[in-house]
C-alpha cells in the first residue's frame, strides 16, 4: 500500500522553477483549532495573473507574476486554469505536507475492484 511521507509544514517542496504540483496537506485552522487534510498546490515562481501584482508582469514576465507559495484551486468559468486562493488564512498553520503517490493498480485489494 502506498503510504504518504509527511514533511514538516516549515519545509519547502523541491519542484522546478515556473512549475506547480499538487500535494496532500494538513492544515490547522486558526478559528477552530481543528486540523484538516486535503489537497493543495505548491507554486514555485509560477506565473499567475492578479490585480495586486507589484511588477509589470506583461513586460517583465509575459506569463504573469512569478508566484511562490501554497494555494487551493477552484474551477472557474472566468479564469483559465482555475481560481487560485492562498491556502492559509489569518491564524492558520500548515502542519505538514506530503507528495501524492502515483496510482499502482497492483495495490487494489481483492474485492475492491
């Protein structure tokens, strides 16, 4: 069975520049103190277009502002590729993250096919 290998929330995923990758995350919400596990995307100098960008993106980068950090992505009819929202709100804590393993069909348990 594929196991998640959890890393500390203070560690940074090592992914290529100008890329993004999905991970499993454990986030402690500040408003409730509860920890939730779900997927999120880590961006490493990934080009995003947004209104409060501090650079001249079109002139400097072409593909949007190079953005690094943790985000959630919601599907959107208005934005190609979805709507990216910062993962953490005030008081939240990224407790841990883990790479999502590739699916291995040989790991299906008998009777669960």
